């Protein structure tokens, strides 16, 4: 009943206009380069974007639009070679001290050693819900698709359409969930050698700079929010009226098997299993974290 009420309020507040396709324009149309001066570039007629990091500065971009629920896809090719100390962040976020945020962060490593994919969820300004993974491929050799599926029921992190993490709505247990604040898409490439690689033991090798990450294939099947109005892709809009069947399609039996495979063989940290961090008991949402 609570979920139905929340969705009713949401759809009452938003003026919904249907459009024919998902949002997938050029980087020139969809994003602004926000910092780093010449280190961020849009090229190939708006189909490609790159961010670079050198000793002076990193770089970043953000979406022109705000989103409230949907599926966001981006193809990335990460910094190759010795990327130790660097972080490539790709995430959704609102603004302010009680912001919501859904994170992918790619923590660089020494040549030949694997990236760490760091994920986190913030709700009403509170995060500390980390899960970390190795990838089952080299993310620097080719482009791979990293997706965030954000629905009132849950958030799914996906890599090449393989679910790696599900964060369920546990509001019934008193756990805040991102559902009321529209968020923009952000990405940045920056130096974090005080913590990113082996807890800061391995520093950035500036002789290898500039470090560069590449982006293409942006797609958003989502609702965008502007001046109190929401423009929704019809495929996503249908989930408001057929929520349970849509959830079943996203996490069918095959998807759940793939999720368990990733979590068994590639997960290297889960806050819901960290007894040293939570000696008095795990956070309540951990009871609902498994699929």
C-alpha cells in the first residue's frame, strides 16, 4: 500500500508527457563539460567523450537533464596501463546535505592488476553502503556498458546487462531510499592516491600522465524532470502501472543466477558482511540485500 501511495503522489506531482523513444542524444546535446578546462573533450560529432587527468587537474562532466527513476546506460573504456591512484567516477546525484546518490567508482591499479569496481548508495545524505567487485574482463581493452536501473522498488547495478548488485527499497524497516529527489548524471576522472589503490599504499605515477578514460553509447530510458514536469520514455512509464511484472523481467531466473555468480566469484567487499565494522549487528537493509 505504501508503494502504491508513493507512486500516486509522484504521478500527481509530475506532469507527464509521453515521448516516442528513449533519450539518447549526442554528448553535446546531453552533457556539459564542467571542470578541467581542455582535459574534457567531446568529439566524433558528439558521439564520443573523453576525460583526462594530469598532475595539475582532473576533469568532469554532468548531464543537462535531471532524472527521477529509469535506466541509465553508458559505455566506458577505462584508463589503460598503470592507473594506480586514479578514480573514474560515474554516478547519479542530487544536491545538498541530504542528497541522494548512486555510485559506480572504478579504482585504478598497477599494470596487470585488476581494477576495483566500488558501488555505493546514498539516501538523504547517508551512504556507507559499499560493495566492491573485480570485473571478469579487462575494462581498458574495449568499451563495456555500465547501467543503473533505478525504480521505486529497487536499484540494480549492471555490467554488460549482467546484474552485479541489487539495493532493495527497505523503507518498511526504516531505511531511507532514493525516490523523491531528481538526480543528474555525473562523471569525473581524478587523483585519489591517498586511498584508491591498496588503501593509499600505491601512489599515482605521474610519469604515465595524462590518464584518459573514454565514453560513448549513452542511453536513458527514464523520466526527466524540469520545472515540475516529467517527460517519460513509454517503456519505463509502463512500470508505474505494471511494477511487479517489470521487476520480474529485470531480475528473471537467469538474471538472478548471474547475480549470484558475480557475487560468489567477483565480490571482494560487502558492508553487509563486515562484522568488524558492525559488531553490534548489521544495518536492517542487509536482511533484504540478497536475491
